[in-house]
C-alpha cells in the first residue's frame, strides 16, 4: 500500500503539470490495516537455532 500511496503522489504532480488530463486515483483511498503479530516462544527460537540447513549457499 505504501508504494501505491507514493505512486499517487507522483500522479498528482503530473496532473498539476498538466501531463495528465485527470487524476485516476481521485476517489481512491489507501487504508492501512493494523495487524496483531505474535512473538516466537523460546522453544520456537531454539528450534530455529538448532536447525541444520543442507544445501549450498549462493551469493
């Protein structure tokens, strides 16, 4: 949503400079939703620390 919000700003600048005849985002409202996130437990973190990862890493 933040990318759409930034794109809207660019479009508004283009409309101001009359590069576009009208704003396609005129009635579009960006709504950010708050998300409740859970923390990992100590046991879950320990599983991640002890996890053996097979395979070759490519950089």
